[in-house]
């Protein structure tokens, strides 16, 4: 480029020297025009050089990226899970992310094959390695995680999905009014419904151990038990209670969709902890596939809801499922999930739900293993 500039300048000098003996305006104008033309010609070449340099830089960046990808692929091939199918827990509704990831091709996009598995519980399946990944309640898996079950959380799934309900015409207007009464936690003492209800009450200053009696009453028996006065309230899924609320049969008094709870995940992506440790690249691909499925569900709520209905993963009530699916905000960011998880762990320790340790940092380190 410098040589071209020099040649242009020398050319201008020769023209000027040849016209120096003439003193007319015409000669001066011609010289000035020649100088301008030479300068313009020199400047015109610069963009071509810049474009070439840019192309070279882009090519270099692509080469670096390709080299990094090749290195990543080579490292992936060394993992025990490489070339093996991923086993995900077969679930439906709001926890069907891994299943959607399989059916919509998100595992395939990551270079993975996948197979669904079923058993007595996703916590047990993850802990024993029968399942590599599942989406489920934090309230179901956090305590087992601290008690030696071999699982860890790798990403947030969604918010909401359960609420505390009373009869529509009951005297109970808030959790404060439940003091001294029996409250149903349908899946039993120490299980997820118990943990969720304990936190809902605790947030309002109602001690779940002393101010109420938490007891197990099966979901389909909760309404009759309320009508007989045997229980005051029950924790139920919002899909189960939806039409009874519409009909005035039930009324919601506290919810995971309330402002102070929708800022944290209800359900989470969990994986077998040993699998994650031994297969970090595979685990990243698995988590990415499930989160991509969640993102698709969030960004395409109508299409996703109809897809879930068609596949038998949602009930056939489109409007209800669409409304709830939109509220659940599928595909949570890692920072959102980790910040909330720290607070949840603190509350679990405060309420005595986690009893193996009172070291919240140690629990967090074991429970949270972001892989993306």
C-alpha cells in the first residue's frame, strides 16, 4: 500500500515539474486536478486492502474456532458416555422438557441419541444411574441430594405449578387463618408437598411445625375432607384445581406463582452426579438440549401446548394448559437459578428440612453443578 502511495506522489511530482515553466491559470488548474486525482486513486485502494485484512482476520478466527471445536470433539470422545444413548426420565406436563428435547430433535442437534426410562421415582432413577437426566421439583430432590443420593442440579426449568387451596366459601382468607387447623400435604410428610407447604406458611410467619398440623390426605380425598371440616386447606397442582377455582369450589390463598415465589425455580434439571463428573462435555450437551427444549416451549407457547396435548403430555384442555404454560416461564437462566437456590437452601436448613448439615455452602456446592 505504501508503494502505491509513493508511486502516486512521484507521478504527481513529474507532472508538476513538466508544467512548472508555464505560469498560466490553466496549467495550475491542471496540476491541482492531477494531484487530487492521484490522491483519490491512492485512497480508493485502501478499502480493498481493509476488506482483505478483515477477510484474513475472519478466516483466522474461524480457523481458531474450528481448532477449538476439534479439540473439544477429541476430548468428548474420551468420555465414558461418548456414543452411548442418554437416558432421560419419562415425564409429562411441566416436567416433560427432556422428552420434548428428544421428540423435537434437540438431543440430536447436540450429537446425542436418547432413550426414555421409567421407574418408581425420578429421584431414585437419578441416584442409581438408571436415568442420566430428569426434570423435577427442587422440593423432591434437594433433601435426598444432601443425604447421599447421587444427583446434582445443572439448570433451572420453570417457576410455579402448585398452590395452597381452601374451599371457595370457607372462612379462611389467608395462611394466618390456618393456625390451629389441619392442612393436607398429599404426597406425605417429608415429601415435596410437605416441603413446599412448610415454606409457603413460613414466609407468612406461620410455623409449619407448631402453628398447624401437616397431614397426608390423598388428592382425590382433599375436597371431601375440607367439606367435612377434617382439613382446612390442601396443597394441589394448579392444573388439578383450575376448573374448581373457575366454578367457585376452591379458592387459592397462597401460591408458588405469588410475587415472592415466582422469583425462584420450582422445578429444575437434575442429573446423576457421577455422570456429570465423568462426562462434563456430554453433560453440557444434555443440559443444552433440555434448555433448548424449554426455550422452544417458552417462545412458542401455543404450538408447544398443542404439541404436548397431541403427544399426551398435557390434558386436552388447551386454554387452561396454555395459560399455565405461559406463567411457568420455561428456560431459566443459571444466575437466576443459583441465586434462588442459595436462599432455598438457607430456608430448608432454618426449617429443619435439611438435617444432615447446617453448612449451606457445602449443600450448595453439592447440589449445584452448572455445566453450560
